[in-house]
C-alpha cells in the first residue's frame, strides 16, 4: 500500500493548528460565548402563530406590556417566535407573556414551550460543565497512560484540548448559541476524537514493535497511512448521520448537531496531526514501547 | 475449522436478537390519547354509573371514545379517545359532569397487547420534551430551616435555665452557635449538664476568661445535615401529596442534590395552576377533644384522615391550643418498652401554651388536625352563555390522631399508643409537613406544549431514519457483502438499544434520540475497524479465511480501548449532567455496549455463516481488493 508522508507536512499542520487556536482563544477572550438560557438564567417563551408573525408588532406589544428589553426572533419558521426576557424577570412571567400576546393577537397563539432558569442554577451549570470537561480529560489521560504510555496520554489530551477549543472558538466566532445540548455535544466530541486518536495510537504502538529498524517518523507515517481508510470511513458515516440530524432534527437539536459536525471534522484532522506531532515532539521512540519480557505476547499493557 | 462458530454461539446471537425484538416491540404500538379518572380520596370508588356519566357527557359533546375500563379495585377508570386534539375538551366536559371529588387527568394509554405485557415488555417512557408537560426545579430554603432550629435551641435553653434558676446570659452567636455566659463556674457546670441532658446533639465547649465562664453550644455538621434532610424530605412528602391532587397520570417528584426537588408533570399545560397547588402551605391545629356534655356551639366534628379509620370522627372543642407554626420538629422513635411513639418539639411560646392547656386536662384527649387548602370548581355562566370554571378555595381539616393526655405537657412531649413504627413515622412526617415547612422557591421551570412534543418525536424519528439509510447505502456500496453484514448488525443494534431502554424503564428524550443517531454513526466504527484489518491482511497476501480470522482477532483490542474511553466520557456526562443531558448519556452508553455485542459477535456470526468453512478465492469486501493483490 501507499505510505503517505504525513509527518513531512507537520510544520504546516502546526502553523494551521496554531492559527485556528489563536483565533479561537482570541475570540473566546474578546467576544466570549453566546451563552444560552441554560447558563445565564432568564425566561424564554416560544409561541406558534396561525399566520406568519409580525415581529415588530410583537416587540411593541411586549414593550407596552411591561416587558422591555425582550429579544424577539423567529425560530425555524416565520410562524414560530422565540422571546427571551433578560434575567430579573420571575418564574411567573412565562405564562404572563403568553397572556399578553394572546390578548393582542386576533389569531390563535399557541404555546410551544416556556423555560425559566434561576440565575444561581445557570451559574452552577457553567461550573459543572467546566468541571465535567476537566474530569473527562483527566480520566481519559489516566486511562491512556495506563493502557499505553504517558507520551501517548499527553498526545491524546493535546488533541482533545485542541478539538474542544477550536469547536468552542467556532461557536464564539459565528456567535452561535451555546446551550446545554452544545455542552453535551462537546463532551461527545471528546469521546469521538479520543476514539480516533486511540485507534491511531494503537497502530503506532503495534508498528513500533513490528518495524524495529524504522525511524519514529517513518513508523508514524506508516501507521497513519494504514489507519487512514478507517479514519475517513468512520468520520464519513458519523458525519452522514449528523448531517441528517442537523437537517431534519429540528431547531432544538440544531446546535448539538453543528457542534458535533465541527468537532468530528476537527477531531479527524487532530487524530492524524495533533497527537502524532505531539508524540514526535516528545521524542517517542521504540524504547518507550518495548515489552521488557518477551515480544509477541498478547499482553500489551505497559505501565509508564 | 476456521471461521465456524459452534452452534451455541449462533444460538446465543439469535436468542439475544429475538429477545431484543420481543422487548422492543411494544414501542411499535402507538398509545391512545385517554382520560384517567381517579377519586380525590382513596375511599371514592369509581363504579359503572360514574363511568356512564362520563361517557354520556362525551357523547353529548360529540367526542369519540372507546375502550372504557375500570381497574380491579375501582380506584381508576380509563376512557380512550380517538383524537389527541379532543383531549382537553373531553377533560373539561368530564370534570363538569362528574363534579368535585374526582380527578380527571390527561393520559396516554399504552396499546401494548396482553401477550407482550405478560412477558414484562413495556414501551419506553417519553421525556417531557417529547410528551409535553411541565418540569419544575424547586429549592428548599435550608438556611431558614437551620435558623429556625437555632431559635428553638435558644429559647429552649433560656427557658431551662430560668426554670432551674440559673443566672446567665444567653445569646445567638452566628448561625450555628448559642453562647452562654455565667458569673460563676458552678452556674456554668449546672447549665452544662442541663443542656447536655436536653440536647445531647449539641457540641459543648467551655471557654474561660477573666471573671467570665462561658459555654458554647454548637450545632454539628451532622445535625445540620439531618435538619436539611428533614426539611427536604418533608417538602418531598407534601409535594407528592399535592401532585396527586393535580391529576397527572405519571408524575415524578424526586430529590436532586442537597436541597433541590425536581417535579415533572407530563401533560400539564397550566403552570400557574400547578404552581398554586404545589406552593400552598399545609397547617396543623391542636385542640382538646370535647367532653360529652359540651354544648353544640362549642364543638365541631372532624373525620379521621387515615384510610383505615375512614368514616370515624371525633368532636373537638372550637378553641385552638396551638397551630403548626409552633411545632419545630417531630420525630418517630421508640419508648423504653420498645413501643413506637412520636417525639414532638414546640417552640417556647408553644410550650407555655401547651402547658397551660394541658395541666388541668390530664386524662382528657387532644386532637391533632391536619389542614390543607383545597379548591372546589364552580361553573359561572358568562354573558354570552358559555360557562367558565372558577376555583373556590376552602380549607379541608381532618383529624390525624387524638391521644389521651397523660400529664401536663411542655415544649417537648410524645404521642404514644401508636399501632406500628410505620404509623409513627407517617404521623411524624405529617406533623412536620403541617408545621411551617422550610420555604421553597422555583429555580427552574420548563414547559413543552403537546404540539412541540409531537413534532420533536416526528423530527427525531425522521433523522434516525435518514441517518440510518445514508449509512446503509454507504456501507453496502463500500464494503459489499461485508457491508451488508454490518448493516444487519447495525439494525439489530438499534433494536437492542430500544429493547434495553424499554426494559430498564429509561426515559427517551430529544437528546436521547440524538444519542441514538450518533450511535448509528459510531457503531459501524467497530465494523469498519475489522473490515479495514481484513483488507490489510488480504493485501499482505493472506488467504481469505485466514484474513477474516486475524482481522477480527486483531481489531478487538482496538475496539475495546476505543469504546471504553468513550464509555468513560458517557459516564461522566451522566454523573454531572442534568435532565436532558442524562438522557443523552444513557442512550450513548447503552448504545456503546450493545454495539460491541452486535458489531463483534453479530457480524462475526453472519460472516461465518456466509463464508465460514468454505474454500474461498475472493472476498466481497470492496472492489479494490482481489486475492493476490499483494502489496
């Protein structure tokens, strides 16, 4: 089979990743994230109008009804309207908004959903989310360190941090709403990207033991070429279902699907370049992976 | 021989798939929209006549209905409707026809055939985002509960010192400490032994300074936790009772974390009504049982609240000794003889009042009344001839118990003569529930309308279908016969996932559906890994049978590593996530587990069946590999 010289391009990859990372971190620092209601707290009402809804009229109705500062946007179709009240309104306001709108409109206004999140809940959720992310990274690093070797664990975590940051950056740059489902997607990205990275790492380990005379760069190139087919096919099938979810799944799940699509694309790239480049940077060699006893046994475990 | 499974392995795979089919099957039967009729009190029996009144009302309104049934003990009745749109109208009609005393709830009646129910197969429960309904998260103000307890200690200690004629200064110091200060060491030691006797749960600490002997009584973390647990469990009980009043078919009231309670009410749209009922306060009254010669104007008749004593009643005096606000704690316990009792603590004012009322009435009986605010529906005619239901509040007072007063009571006394420890703990809970409960606030509220719920199901199912179809087409085109095997395994995996979720009673939510979709995409990964290996082995010039064999062998450890790490992430998601995120984590984890079975064992069984034990020159695993095309 053909062996691609992946690592020959690693400088370009480092530059590419660095640009993406700097953009992401910069945007996260400056623009931050468009936190969804789950995290900020506040009140949200989604209503459905019989005819297409006049957003300006709705805004005026709400302003005169004592709900100043409400954001009114259409949601999916022009008949569905999403109203967000800034925090400070109480849990009783969701129902009240519906009453105000029903009184002002000739056509029937149907309640789709209301959400009220208290400010302390939102704050806790943000903390919990960050904690979950760190916990996931930590445990995964531990597992890989145990199953493979410390350098692999660092490589895998570097790839994960890379993927999560760039996905977050994507949401920040485009100003997409970051809600609870997106957080779930982000954790799923960690799971997915890891899956990819481990398959590659598994092959690198195998080839280091098999091709004893080859240079590390060569071994990694061979391993990446061998797993390339699988990496692409799996990413493709996952992307296929995610695109289906993004197109047909409806508004409530759209952010989730988009986050995963971005994450899967980045995750595929990072499993090829980021973790392998990190391995080379740390000077991985066959000594890291040799089994001290005998070769060929099925027991591959190495404790770093 | 290579690539032949022993018969039992084929049978195992076949058996698991058949079981999966059986337990996934109930989800194919769409439930009927229905009305569920329950009596407001458990004594209320629903008979044929009641049901007829309900169905007559529906016929009058021209609402199609069928399949009426009353369950065996006459507690519930079910009326199935033809259309979901008519459900609300039907509910209004039936509650009008039956009047007060009945709860009419919207319900979705499963249509699972009896033979499936007989083996314990049930359809998956739908989350609120799919079924529509209200989700509340309430927070119990535990600080207030702790503060109340401190005030109780403060006044109890002051009273005890006064009674024992010990001079000293008692103050509240911070939110966990009562500080006492004395002029002499003797006074302090006397006070110390009293406090230690009366409140063994307090942590006592002597502090000596010049001319001042002080004593710090601190509440320990353990007792603070106990108070919090009490406050939360007390609120849980009251909320459960009230939720039942709302007439929801499958409500959920659950503690979450330290001081939060989640309430989920499927099918409820009117959040204002729900909150009014959830947020109301119950109360208690202590009154003497009226003597036999008491004039009628001075006594009132009250029925017992418990089901066992339904119909029994007592005459109580009109004068109230104390109300529930004076109760600071009630706890089920046992006396020296091992008999169950309930220990009641009152605040200082309550103790004085109780003492005054009981010291001259030893050997008489005292009734404990439980008061709940309830609502009656009245129908008011509008100018245009239509009727609107109006809720009229009233207090329902029922007797909890009426024990004999054995001696003059103070701030702490006990109710004995209870039949069982169960009765004691129930009474204690009711006393606490009736006492001024720790205040609760709504910290989160989500409502999903029924139309959005239905749409979410439709969209979710569609995205699973389209996603699956795309994967099927790709896999078959790319991997040919092997792709077909993978696709069959993938379908089996979906079915097992659904079966497993139905079996363990997991709730399906919209993020849960997203998890299923993701599983479809990722589950084929195991097969892709195996097939890529087989292709490699072929390229290296191995014989087809050998290539299949080593391909499967070698891929398994990679698959395990990859899946275990994903599982770790899913478990973390479950542990820290709330509501919808948990749903996603559950489907993702189950999906990973079932996919390992189907992708490794299931696909292997199929491949073995097709290719095993034959002489092969060629494998249909994608067009670029032909036997002998060695690298």
